[in-house]
C-alpha cells in the first residue's frame, strides 16, 4: 500500500534567511473505481482504506445496498480498485443511471428528491438527546485522533462518535467526501448500518454531498468546525437531522434539529 505521507524538498524562510529543507506533505493520487469491469468514477484521494472508500462511495450513491452484493474488492498497482459483484447480482438501475449521467467524477449529482427516491426516510429518533457539553468536546477529540494531519496539516478528517462523545472511528483524506466515504464504507462492510445512534464530526465545512452521505448511512447528527451550505441545511431539515456548524472556541450554531440538544 502506498504511504499517505511523502517528503518533498522545500526552501524554508525564517528570520530573513532561506535554507533548503525537507517537509512532510499529504499524498494525493487518483483512484479509479471499477464495478464489474466497467469504469465508474475517479476520485483524488489520500492512499489508505481504499476498499472502504470504494464500498462507501457505492453505498452512498445508492448503487449497492448490502455488502452481500459484493464478491470481492481488489486494488491493483495502477491506481484502480475493482469491485466484483456476487454471483446473480445485477447492476441495478441506480448504477446504470450513474454510468449514463456521471461526467464529473464524484461531484454531487443527487437532489433531495433523489434521496427520497432512493428510499431514505426521516432519520431515526433513537438518538433523542445529546448533551451540548458533549458536542463541545468533539473537535479536540477529533484533532487528537488525526495522526496524518499532525505531520502534514493538510488533511480533512471525519470522525464517528457515540452519543457519549466516545470516538468510535476516524478517517483522514485530502477530500472531505472521501473521508466520509471511508467511514461509511467501514460500517457498510461490517454490517453496522444504519448508524442511528452516532454523531458525525467533520473538520471543515458541510456541503449537501456530505449530508447526503450521512442520510444514506442513517446518521442523525452532523457537527462541523466550518459552515454548512444552504442546501445542506435544507436537506438536514427535510430528513430530521441535527446539523451543527462553527463548532469551535467553546461555541456552535444549530442550523437544524435543535430539539436533540434541548432537555
């Protein structure tokens, strides 16, 4: 497996002087996702957890619904990963539509209506209350878990937390959507979906695409260091998600689902 961190020669300027040095940077390379011999998508990602990334992407796009549909997931040395379907499993309408309409890699194509069409209902009320103090504790815990960011400062992180604030799993990547796909893919392959009692913590801003992936995975709460987009807020409201933004410096904004943070 290729390393997620590489060294590059640099020139460092300090105190008015320039000197040659070496620095660590996050690796970024293309990954071609292939489904049963056909090219499906290309994403720029940080190497590592590629099987989870491919599985999470296919689930989040509504192409696969169960890990039992997968016979194997095998990476090759040319930067591709081949997902082979189990015997008797056909590529469904969602996959065929993706082949026809996708011309922009992994950019978000779905709409709120498309999420309803994919069978997404309002999110579970199993996680009925979250202590605001628990929410405030998440950024520091996420940061402590970011091993690669600690060396490079150049990666996004997505962390899955329990309602008590315990960090359950964390993934890093140059792409915010990839980090979430890796988390969702791990749960998908482990038959742990839906994640109806979990909180998704993000190191950056919240786009529609990230809310879409959380809805597909049944995650009822997203908390983020950055701001949400208007469509992210609209989607969260439509599906009963709690959406928290600007979570830093001991404060946060609630854009949807404030009832989960009230007694």
